[in-house]
C-alpha cells in the first residue's frame, strides 16, 4: 500500500476526471462525425476515467478513516 492514500486518491480523482471528460469529448466527436469506432473508444475512455476517479475517491475515504483512528 502507498504511504499516503489521501494524496494518491486525489491524484487518481484528478486523472480519472480528466480521462472521463476526454472520453466524453471523443465519444461526442465520433457521434457527430458518424465514426462508430471513435465513439466506442471515447465511451471506453470515459468509463476508464470514471473507474479511476472512483478508485481515487475510495483511497481518500480510506485515508480519512485511517487518520481518524
């Protein structure tokens, strides 16, 4: 485990949020240009970012709980 889950959690939340937004943009561009491949890749990137963001949120919660003990 990492030494500071709070910091790691925040980094994952930021990186995940950025991937999520980039994926939404890619998905919408694929939709507007009628490019199914880009649309699917964008959706996958969006979901990857969402998962990473959720991992970061969980890491931060664990860190907060450990500090309160």
